[in-house]
């Protein structure tokens, strides 16, 4: 999935792997301060996510299936991203941040 067209070319700045478990309120990303975008890939198990700062639950939020990929295309989406697993198995989210 390509990054939406922008006036600048993003530069990859860092990477992290996050375990998405059943933490109440959701698991947040830990982007570097300069991160403007993020590319992610979900491995292992389905999760639910929000990007508006509200807490996801096992039934509320956008459902992301194992092996899906996607982009967070706004700095606020990157900073407000929260996720929670939907079953007893935790998901593994791989994230590359761009500035």
C-alpha cells in the first residue's frame, strides 16, 4: 500500500515492534518526536485500534486483521494511536516511523 501523495518525500527514521495485549485503555505507539507518518504491519492476532485518543476495547474501534498493513498519514494519528487485542492471543505490531 503506497503512502498518499505529499509535497515532501518521507525519510524512515526508526522502527519498533510492539506487543498489543489486553492493557486497559489500549497500547500506544512510542514514535520519535519528529515522526509524521507510520507504516505498520500486524502479525500474530487481530486487534482493534483508535486514532482519536479514545480507548479501544475488544468490541470498539477499527478491527485490524492479522497480516494487514497500513499507514498513519497524520502526526496526530501517530500520537493518538491506541490498540488492544481482540482474543486471548496478543498481536505483534511492526512499525516504521517516517519524518
